[in-house]
């Protein structure tokens, strides 16, 4: 390369790429309002952001993968946990996690009811930001590291795992997808209760639940019990750890809008295989 060519090479590359970089930056900025739903920044969302900062939530948590890595990423937390659950959790986190069992625990931030509503509104807004699927795989809430709670199923839904019918395999794939994000609250490993009870053995247990004199729902068969559990979680509350408050289950109660009848049936087919 002659000296002259080298100079041109330097100038074209440096200024060319600088121009591309600047253009892309400007382009990103013009799209922020749309990607972040700026029109949905209600006063509660704005106040919730202040609550978030005033309490240093970011010292332990991440949003969009930014922050500290001590505690789970909360970018999509409102997709994974219903509002009722989040409210109860923020009132007293230690009721949900024990230090011995989970090896870490969130201190009670001692928020007022108003602050709780605001910070949840903020997290709800965050969850709707179009982050172009970044981070590509969610940084999982604590349950993610337990056995039986893997994100991606190892099975090809069209082929089916060993011993699973194709509908049960499709059901398992759906169970591990987000939404409906069943796996973030339910493991399938015995004894591993997350925000919801483990579903290990539910295929057998369902029959016992409906025979139980304390059962308050309307199901006549195990399959009906599973459908009811998804569509009307509060019809019967599984006893034990805190799974609900004032007769309301912490499981999201809007699956009837989110899932088709066929999808519910796939989930039921899968759960019936968990003997
Ligand atoms: C000292 C560190 C720390 C701070 C500060 C903190 N958290 Fe947490 N948070 C945690 C830990 C740890 C967990 C997970 C509990 C576990 O896995 O045992 C958690 C879990 C959560 C969860 C998820 C609960 C679940 O079951 O999925 C939410 C929501 C949450 N925190 C919100 C907040 C908010 C809002 C703030 C600020 C007001 C905050 N956190 C401040 C440590 C913290
Ligand atoms: C926010 C957490 C959460 C999510 C997400 C969630 N659940 Fe639940 N689930 C719970 C809680 C809490 C209970 C126990 C209280 C009750 O009975 O409703 C429960 C109970 C159940 C039960 C009854 C279990 C038993 O032992 O009788 C079934 C079945 C179930 N869920 C299936 C599902 C399916 C399928 C999905 C996804 C479509 C799902 N859940 C999503 C929290 C959740």
C-alpha cells in the first residue's frame, strides 16, 4: 500500500464507521419512545421508579441485565408472577424464602402499600419495554437452579420424549415456555416448592385431592381438577406454604384469556404423566 492509499484507507474507514455509528445512535434515540411505550409512563410508574432507586433495589437485582447479580433479574418478573403474589412478597419477602433453604434472602424493604403498588407499576412497565429479546435467555429467579426447573425442554415437541405421547410432549414444551411461564413457579422435582407447589406426582395426587373432604372446587375427575387449577386457581387452595391470601391464589388468574382450550388440554395431558 502506498502512503497515499494508506491515508485514504484511514480516512474512509475512520470517518465512514464514525458516520455509521452516529447514524445508528440517532436512529436508536428516535425509536426510544416507541420501544419503551413512553406514552404509558403513568404517575405511578414514575413514582415506582423513585421507590426503586430510593431503596437501592438495583444493588441486588438487575433490570435488562444491568445491575448487581446477587438476586434475580426482574425485567420480566410481572410476566412470571401475578400482582397478588408480588404484593404479598414485597410486604414480607421472608415469608416466601428461608435463608437456610435458599441460601440468600431479601431483606424486608418496609415499603408502604402505596409504594408497593407504585414499584409494581414500574416493574410492569419495564416488562413491556421492547428489549429486542435481550438478554436472550432470562436470568432466572431462584427456582431456576433447582433440578426439574430447566428453561428449555430437552425434547423435540413434534417427536415427543421417551414414553411421552406427542400431546404430553407438546404440553411439556408449553409448560416451559414464557408465557405461560408455569415453570417459574412450579418445579417437577419432588419436594422442590417454589412460589407454587411442586407438580411432581400431580398425575396421581389429583385423584386424591378431589376425594379429600377439604376440597372446595367442582372437579369430578383428575383431569377436570387440573383444568380447574389452571383456569380457576382460587377454586381450591393447595394447603401448606403460603400459596395465597384471603382465599385468592397467587397463581395468575387470567390464563383463560391467555391460553386456548387446546393448550390447556396439552398442559393437562403433560401433568397427567407426572405420576
Ligand atoms: C439486599 C439485596 C436485595 C435488595 C436490596 C432487594 N432485593 Fe429483591 N430479592 C433479593 C433476593 C436475594 C431475592 C430472591 C430470593 C431468593 O431467591 O431466595 C429477591 C427477590 C425479589 C423478587 C422476586 C420474588 C420471587 O419470588 O420471584 C422481587 C419482585 C423483588 N426481589 C423485588 C425487589 C424490590 C422492588 C426491591 C427494592 C424495593 C428489592 N427487591 C430489593 C435481594 C434483594
Ligand atoms: C405466579 C406463580 C404461578 C404460576 C406462573 C403458575 N402457578 Fe400454578 N400454582 C401457583 C400457586 C401459588 C398454587 C397453589 C395455590 C392454588 O392452589 O392455586 C398453584 C397451584 C397449581 C396447581 C395445583 C397443584 C396441586 O398440588 O394441586 C396446578 C395443577 C398448577 N398450579 C398448574 C399450573 C400451570 C399448568 C401453570 C402454567 C399455565 C401454572 N400453574 C402457573 C402458582 C403459580
